[in-house]
C-alpha cells in the first residue's frame, strides 16, 4: 500500500471514539474510551469526537461531553436499531472521508470486533485489536498501541505509521472511566443515514435479550468462577447466590464445567471462551489448566478456593484459600447477608 | 453449495515464550495445533456440505508445515485443501492476511459461504473473518452460535452478543465466524485419516491468486510490531489461608472487606 506523506498525514486531526449502544443506551465502555481519547487529544492538541449511531437516541449523545468529548456526530435512524455490520461500516467510511480523524478507537465488544475490521479494510487502515494501552510517540505523534497476544503471555507494541486514521479496539473495563464534569459542553453534528448505506439484503429478524446467553463477563467488575470442583449445577447455584450478594459480580466457569453441561457456554472463561480482565477473579474449584489461565491471568486480584493447595490456580492466585468451598462459601454468603 | 473454511495452524499457547536475547517469539520445537475455534468452523462446513451436497474446501495461509492442519481438516470430511505459502506472504498482518485469503477465495470461484473460527488463539484479533468479507465486499455475520436455515441464496444465523443474541438473515455469498456453541466437532474416522494422508495439497503463491505484491507481507501490512516484551510479573507471592472452614471463611471475608469488595 502506498504510504501517506507527512503533508497528507497532517490533514488528519482529532481522536474519534465509536460509541457502543445497547438497548438504546450508551454503554460504559464509551465513557472509558472518551476518557482515554481525551488524554490522547490533549497530547495531540486536538479534539475528541464521538460517533453515535443508533435509533431513538435523541438527547443521549450530549451526556458524553461531561466525559471529555468536544463533538458528538449523531446518526439517528430506525435502520440502526439492530446491528447491521455493512450499514455501520458504510457510514463510518463516509464520515472518515469527510472529517479525516487521526485516530479511531472502538470498544472490543462483539459489535466493535465485527465493525472495525471491516472499516479498516474498506479505508485501507491498520487496526490493532484489544489494546490495553494507548499512548502517543513524542517524536512523531504516532499512536502506540499495546496489546496482549498468545493468551497474555506476551505484550506487543504496534504502530501504523504510514496510514491515517490509526485504528484500535479496546476491551471494556480496561481504561478507567473519568469523573464526569457536568459543566463541560460540546457541539452536536447531525449526519444522515443514506439509502445507499443500507444493505437491503441483510435483515435483523429478531433480537433476544437472554439471560442464558447474556453474560457480560467483560463488563463485570468481579467474576466468581467455578470449575470441576463445583460438582454439578447445584454447586453453580451456590456461586450465583455468592455473586448476587457481591455488587457487580458475574458467574464464570471453566471449560470442564461447561462441557459437563452444568452452566451454558456464554459463561466460559479461557481459550475457547472469553478472555476477562476484571478487578477481582474468584476461582472456585478450578484446577487452572493453562487454557483457563490464559483467559483470566490479567485480572488484578485472583483469589482461589480449593481443597487441593497444589493446583496451578492456587499457585497463580494472590490469595489461596485451602478448604472445602461447600462450607466456606455458604458461610461467607450468610455473613454478607447479615450485614 | 460451495463452502470454504479458513483455518490457521497456531502454536499451543502454553509454550509461547520470548527469547530474552532476540526478543522474538521462540517457535523452535513448539507443538503446532489447528486453532481450536477453527475445528468448529470445519465441522460446520462439513455438516452443511452433507446437508446440501457440493463441496467444502479448507484454506490456510502459513508455512509448509501448516499442511498438517489442512490434513486434519480432510480427516474429518473436508473434500480438498489448499495452502497459501510463500516467503512473500510472511509478516502479513490481519489486513494483508485477509486480502490474500480473499484473493484465493476469488480464485476458487463460485463460493457461496466462507466459514472462519471466531478468532485464532495466538493473535486473538478476530479481525481476519470480517477482513475477508470486506475485501470481497460480501456480507458478514460474526459470533455465530447456530445456522438456523440456509439455501443457495440466503442464510439465517443466530448471532451472539453481550445482551443475548439476534436472528439475522442475509443473502449469500457471505462470511460467517463461529463460536464453540455451534456444534461438537467429530473425531476423524479411519477412512478419513487414510484420505488425509494420501491427498495432495496444492500450494498457491502470490502469482497463482493474482495478488498485488504491494498488499501482502510486511510491506503490505499497515500495522507494524515495534516491540514485544513479557507482561509485567503478576505478583511476588501467594497469600495462603488455611484452617477450619469457619477460619477460612472469616479470613477471606476480612480480605474482601479490606479491599471493599463486599
């Protein structure tokens, strides 16, 4: 691909965030990324723009100014109520050509990870997935993107020097959400969805909100996870009780527990499940095979509860509790309830 | 129905280490496996082929050794396999890789459906599937949990997302990426194993697929890796809590309260 000249690169300004909307609401990952974009924009002496595509979202984008946005580009159309990859890609491409952002970042959600690779190819740009760190190279102003690879066993720093915009996705909960400043204001730019943006050949027939599949492990602060040591679905009920008593906790599982049919696949943490990076990970009766460890070893605090003190999980853990989890967990649940 | 399944041979993650001197990933003597997510893609391709007849083709880009993974796909029922292998492909990022695969799919011709695993376990990017769709300008659907219906002109799929799932209908040709929920991969039969040993796997070079050499390999990749390093060490020691169940529960509670977790 032909590299941009320095003069061409200079035409591209501002740090963009692609907003994440679920059920008509702007998701926390958008606030986190707006905060991260603010830091980058200050270093580049430019602005933060957030692209908000959705349906019936009037009044919502204004809330982003408090988190550091200077401009919100709003595309509000009934055709954007479900996620149509091709439509959102066409809109993004049109906006990028029109406004020339220097950087575009988006949440590494199921939608972001489908949308951004398509946008990157269509605009001949580089894209770095699941970044855990974003910074600016003081020498030339390039975006430096840090990401884990090989299941977190290595960290790679990546740059896209020759093309603009520079694109990255970032997992939810990786960046800190800034304190909102209600006094901040910004500008709204309204953009239309064009008929040429819609692919009539794709149709979202129905959307289901399901507790069976809706396990937003990436969005949880705390994950309480169970493995073979939970002995069956009843054991997982205990973990669900525990999670309910702890604010912001979700239930995770090892592959062994999922494959035994004790809990649905959407809960699975690890190589063939989800990679999580929560503040706290409580592993209950999980031996800690490497395929599981690579999916959770970046969590801030790991607590393991197991009868066997010698499992790999008990070695990785910051706190290892040696004992019978069927006695320890109910006692903790009782104590928390009695507060 | 003509289906292409894109697969990747990956190192078994647990062995991924960095050479402290060269700062490169040590690949010597490392076991290579078929990317676990791709086993579901292969199985889905074989199942759909069995339902509609036609053929399913496994496609991979990688070193000559990647033929092993293509043979694995043949052993479970894929009709034939093609390897994209050449020095010029080396160093391709997801943009360039998806370009090469898209060019190969064009060359295969008359393809109705491309199936990929959700992501590969080495890079973890999940970008190649949508990238192929973008290069071909085909429709795409990712995180597929089930193929509900399929005909020669359209497909209805169940797409997993954070808040549940949706049912999405799109016209073919299209690219889908699949998650583990979609099926249970079969074990190769004896007949399959024999077939996989005997089959010829053609190797395609950039010229064979009419690839623009400025769009492949390191030069064709917009992203550049500038540095790799081990992650910061986790912690220095594990705090062990032992004793009776009540003692354990109380000690753990104290730790949780200290950190304002409960």
